[in-house]
């Protein structure tokens, strides 16, 4: 059994892409920022679209990453260290 985790961290810049699920007209192609993630609801992300006041909910498959959140310095340094044998 695999443990699912939120795929996109809060603060990630995304673009809404068209999928098989019908979206509201005019939402596809818009950009925004991931605001709400949860390890309990991994199939839903709250996104604040640019120019909107509210938060909309999308599935990760409906979003394309256009800007990733920078890792804290200690996490970036840990990625560069070789793994222990």
C-alpha cells in the first residue's frame, strides 16, 4: 500500500489545463498559485487564480506547473549531499 502525499506544495505557480473533465468556460489557460494542500485529500488542491478573490479547487491532473517553490537552504543542501551506504 502506497502512502499518497500532496504532489504540489503551497506556493507553486500553476496553469489550468483542459482535461477530459469539463471545466468552467474560460478557466483553461489561466494561471494561479496553489494555496491549499492536504495530505488527507491528495486529489484536490486549492488554487487562487490570478485576478480572482476566491479559491477554486482542482485535481492535480488539471494543473501544469509553471514555477516551483524554492526549497529552504537546509533542504537544498541535503539534496546535494551523497546518500549514506
